[in-house]
C-alpha cells in the first residue's frame, strides 16, 4: 500500500505537503507512509478515498482502477453502450438528482403508463398506493386552502 500512496500522489501532481494537507496529515506522515515506516489507519484510507475519489480496493490491494468512476463517466459509458442522445442523458441526470420520495412518484407514473410489466407485482402495488396517497394529499391540501375549483374559476372570470 505504501508504494501506491506515492503512485497516487504523483498521479495527482502533488508534493507530500500538499497531499497531506488535503487529507489532514503532515508531510512527515505522508513520507512515513510512502517509505513503509508507518501503516495507514482506516481513517486515513477513508480520507484518501473520499478526498481524491480513489478506489479503496486499488488502494488496499493494487487491483482494479486507481480512481472511482464519476457519475459523468458512468453516464458516458451508458451513452456509448445504449446509443443514448443528449436528451436521454439529461433525463438520466435529472432523475438522479431527485429525492427518493420524488423518484417513487416518478416510478409510480411509469408503472401507471406502462403497466405492471416494468415492476414486480409488489413494487407495482406499492407504487400505485404511493401515487394514490400523493394524489389524496394534494386534494386535501387544495381543499383545506379554502380554494375550490368553482371559486378558482370565478376568480379567473372576474379578474
């Protein structure tokens, strides 16, 4: 692992001091790791993985790629593999930004449009129930706000 620290630092074009600063350790600690005088703690390994997007598997064992794929790298791979256009990529990017709750609503919509064929039976039921619950909550919010469809129509006609 010690040699891999030096390899990584050199790939990043960082001196020992700058490398250490970014992960909260001293230059002498980095030097100690690189020459094998010190062993890396799990905390230091996690800091390196997090700060430099390094594969923990590579850092610990030397196997695999040095860096983890970024979301953009993964989308580029999907684009090539499935011949996706820019709109496809944008849709995927926006979906990935959704909260788990909003993803559930989105998936519920797709289950309703495409039927249960895209989800197993339990998922389809859960998504339908969730979509219906959201619909009822929206109706309740609308009705408790004091507005009714009729009063909204009257306001439009008057205004």
